[in-house]
C-alpha cells in the first residue's frame, strides 16, 4: 500500500529506527565496557537527533488525529512506548539495556 507523500518522512524515520534497533540487538552482546559506553553515547545522540523529534511529530500531529477517530488504545500505546524508550535511553546502561532498547524500538515501529 502506498503512503501519502506527507507521511514519507515518518516512514523514512521508521526505517532508520529499525536499522538502529537491529544494531542494538546484534551488537550489544559482545561489547566490553568501552564499547558499550561508545554505543550508549551514540544512541543518546541518535535519540536526541532522530527519535525525539520524530516522537514530537507523532505526538503533536498523528496522535491527535488518531484520538479524534476514537483510536484511544493506539494513542495510549504510542505514548507509553515513547516514555519507556526515553527512560531506557536516559537510564543506566548495560548490555541488557541495549538489547531491551532494540527490542522495544522494533516493537514500537512495527506496532
């Protein structure tokens, strides 16, 4: 199904997020402390540069439209995912955090 051209930037963001999620799941297991710290810095930068602006667009434009159509469950799930993703990114990191973040990010995009 073709998307409306106005949605293409959001679709592009979703593709980049899926690539990031796959990398988090794939690469986080074998990292030493220095590698994990580097991954954490990179992901925090990507979160600020890519994911947070995307979330703001969804929350200010897409979610009100969905709420207006009675899609309360979708709105609540999206807001919950945004909150959980932000908490994981800003929290204390471990290899498990990176994997959990990758899983949640993929689940959110595919939701």
